[in-house]
C-alpha cells in the first residue's frame, strides 16, 4: 500500500547498510523503513550498484547550456572544462516525497517530491570548481569505471585537481534551489541515465583480472557524457545522477571503518536512488566496481 507521503530528511550520515563486504551492488532489496523519515546524505550499499569563502565579484560570461534552458555563469576562476560553483550549502535539508516508484517506499526511490524544501540551521557558503562531465571530463566520451577511490584521488591530483568533497558535489548537483534531482523534483529516466534493467553481476568474473574486462562489457549500460541534454544541474554540470557512481570525499568518514572517507554519490544506470543527496559510505578506499567512476574538483581562484 502506498504511503501518503514521506519526509526525506537530508541530514548528515545515518548509516543504513546491508552486507558491507559485498564487492558488487545487489538489486534493490533494502530493509523496510520503520520510520517515515529517511536519511539521504547517508550510507546505502545497494547503490554501489570545503573550501569555504565569501562571495567575490569576478568578471564572467553568461552562457546557455544546450537543452537545459538555464543560463549559467561561465567559469572564470577555474581550469578549462570545469564549472565555477558559488552558493550556499544546506547541511540539514527536509524534502517531502509524495509518490514512490512502484509504491515501494522501502526502496527509497522517490517518483515525485513536493516542490520546495526547508533548510534547518545555518547554510555554508561555498566557492569551488567541478568537472562539467564525469572523468575523463569530455563531452561524448565514455566515463571510466572500475577505479578505486585511491586511484581516482591520484588521477585528480596528477591533473592539479582533487576529488570533490561530498558537500561540494551535492551543491553542484542540487543547485541553489536545492532540488532532489539535478533537473527538478520528478524522477525521470528520460532525463538521466538510470532505471535501466538490472543485470546480475558475476563477482568472481569481475574479481579475476583475466575476465574483468569482459564482465564489465557484459553488464555495461553507460552512455556518452553529456548525451542526455536534460541531465544537467542549474550550475551546468552534467550527469550527476545516474550513468556512473562517483567517488567523493566523505568529510565525516573514517579511513579505518564504515562510514568510510570514500563515499559514492549519484548512483549509476540501474534502478537505485539516483538523487543529489544520498551517499553510500560502506566501501573502503581500495574497493572498485563495474559501475564506479568519478569526477574532479578544484579550489576556485
């Protein structure tokens, strides 16, 4: 029976995990919620599969992102290919889900949120740069997968960047309007690459270096970066929900135990949460998966 509504409390980490040792995501079979409040900046293993400063005046150019209808400020204090983000992040945000996918609130896949949200407490001013696309950050490229958190961090560092903090990633995704999806309040699989049929992975084939590439190809449902013109945030950042899961720095995580510093945001192409706020925190820094990629951030000049 469908719940009349559910308050999605987007607060800080409230772990909800199953089988933290599993190397690959299982189909959504999470336990039934016992409360109408569901944490969203939180751990969830089934989705496997800050630099603060005040606003500063800068010369900028306004451009329209293709297909989005949104005018955004071109990055003037960021490296080429990155988007400059300046805004207020809300650490504790309440959003109300009015309708769940398949009338199953226990899977935390909200079909539609009530417009608007409520921020509780003080906001945090942020100013940083983020890759416009998933790595390798090129329109029309296929995002890389099967990277560990350590490898992703090293790759960003080699380019003079760093992994995004979870709070930075969330702001870049939800925009100043703090929408649950980068494009708005309604879950739409035609906007972003998610809700594709689940293909059961073969964990042994993935773990074996000799068969890993073939196993990735068997389950792969990635799309070219930027190919979904509507899958863009108010800031002009593409593919933040769906396509591939993205490594981030969980600012409240640990290097020794879950919740780990190595967080995953955005979900991938499968039928998982695929929203701006949720974060999976059950995977350590040397974990990898067929659907796990990343994007980089940098400090704004």
